[in-house]
C-alpha cells in the first residue's frame, strides 16, 4: 500500500521512438516452481514503455538453464512474429526485430550450432530449428543483453530496490 500511495502521481508514458525496430527482452528463471518447471518472462517495445508483456510458467520441465532459455525463446518468438505481421498489415515496415538474451549458452548454441550443446540437447531439436529457421529467414536477430539491463527479469522474478525502480 505504501508503494501505491507514494506512486499515485506517476503517469504511464508510452512512445514509439522508431516504428521500424521492434525489441523484445526475454528471460527465463530456471526451475523456480514447486514442480521444478521454469518461468518465462518478456517485454516487447518499440520505444518507451512496454507494448506487450509476458509472464508465464513453462509447460515443459528442463534439465538445464540453456534448455529453459530455448523453451522460452521458442514460446516468445511466436508472439514476436505475430506482432511483426500485425504491424506490417497496419502499414508499418519492421526492418529490425531484435530478441535480447542474457544467457550466453543460448547465444552460443545459436551461433555455433547444436554441436556446442552436447548430445543431451537433442530432445530440443524442434525448438532449436524453429529459432534457427527464423533467424536465417531474417525475421529476427538475437543479441546479448547484460543481466543488469534485462527488462525480462522484471517478469520472471521479484526485483527489489534499485533494480525495481530502474525498470
């Protein structure tokens, strides 16, 4: 209640700096639920403020954080692609569709191929190839974002203090 009372005069500001660049910040918290399933979070923006936010429990269990990030990426990419197609139908040409990721293993998996993932990742081939296919088609790019700047963290775990106020 104290937080709500102290912020009641704050106003929500949304703006689109560049309608040709869509940014999506996505993150996964590994095995945080009682059944050890991971949690997916993401924020999509074209400027200041979120035009779409996602926070949900993953349906599949994963044995590694990289697998949780791959499941998360696969789940969020479908929404990113739908939003891109919607914006293009409205007459806005999306030139760059960026998926920001803080997990270097996920980025290396995409960059180096499945060989960097090991044999145990084979069960995730379908998701891996979907993500790879979308990158190769030019529908999105994957870039690294430091964890401290990751907006998706806000949707996957409780943030406190300075980091909470930052987002």
